[in-house]
C-alpha cells in the first residue's frame, strides 16, 4: 500500500502482544505513523508510550525495540513511513514536535485520521497525480500539526495539571546535563509521584523520555548554530548535554532536524531537509 510516495501497510492481527526488535535502524530518518482503525493498541518504546483507540494516531521514531500490545480480539492499524526529508522540506526550518500520540476525535487530527482512512480504502483506485495530491496534503497537515504552538491536538490539561507538568519540566531542565537522570529523580525534585509524572506527559501527548531527549537536542542545536568553540567536537557538545552515545545522538538529531549535527554546524538551518534518506521497510506487526 502507498499514498503517493509514502510507503505503508494495512496491519491486521489477532495476537495480543507483538515485539519488534532490530539491531540496526532499518528506516533511516523519519517517523512511523500509526492510525488505529479497529481495536485498542498500546505502543511501548524508548521514545514513545501511548495507547490508541479507533481514530487515534501516533508518530514513532525508529527504535531498537518496540512492543505492540493489542486489546482482546486484536486490531487493525494503518502504518505509513514519513521520511524526515519530506517533512523537513515543508517545515521551512522550524523544528517539528511529532514524537507523540494524538487523539483523533477533533480538530486537525480528526481530519488527518479521516484522510488516511479514506486513502487506505481507495489507494488502488487513485491515479498517480491524485495520489501525489493526497500525499502532499497529508504531509502539509502533519507538519502544521507538529508545529502548532498551542497544546497538542486532542490533549488539554487542566490548570492544575499544567502547573504540575511545568514544575516537572523545570526540574528536568535543571539537570539536562546529567546522563543518568531518571524519571524518579525528576518526580522527587518536583514533589510528585513518578506515576503522576508519566501520566501527565501521556496526557499532554508525549513521554518524559521523548521530552528530555528533545530538550537536549535543542541545546545541542543552539550550540552548533551559535558557534561553539572549535575545540568542542560534536561529541563534546552531545556529551555536555546528557547524551552518552554518539551514534544514538546523531540518529536522534537527524530524525528531529533532517540533517546531521555536522551539517548543522557547517551550514545551519539553511541545510534543513537536504540530508539523504536511507530507504528501508516497515516493521511487521
């Protein structure tokens, strides 16, 4: 199945629990987009923890291990691969915040959900030109949703929840440079149970790990753009902001910004979207 040049698959399973494990990144830079059509699905990885019901969607960055837990009776899911190159080309240099889930019951997320669902049913009846138009509309809508400055589509926190989440984030920001920072330590510093920390991030449409990684990436991006001392290598900058593995850092940086850290340092935002995409397949679910 494909929508224009976006490769995908319609996944149907009766299994209750499936784990996809790989030792190599098979997709290159980008996101796996999941839209739940039937049943209930919980996705667990190092970058995302989300529960999807019909109409909901999630954007999953490639990870070494991903666990899919279906409700009783299995489920049906649409999966599409969204290359970072295409997303960055339409993002006009602005960072995307897509590594999370969205409720598909209102607003732009509901429209995206309906568009993907209809395209899945009719993809084999579309001409190449029609499929290309749908692809462009879908990517544009996803980029806009990922750049929205308001609360994530489909997720609204109460004033009390927002205040608690802000306290948690401030506690995390104070220790961005600590590679051993744990959710428990941040929760303790913010004066909340660790379960509350995870629930608040999930209610806002993300995860603590994803938020922490993105904040660290942003600090690295700022240093690379603002001319960190020449003696500071990319590795030095990455390790200064809490990363402890250069390969994982470079992969995460390219996924978020569409170019490598070294390209960012050499040319800045003007090179966004110029990175070459390693082509690959979708994981079996």
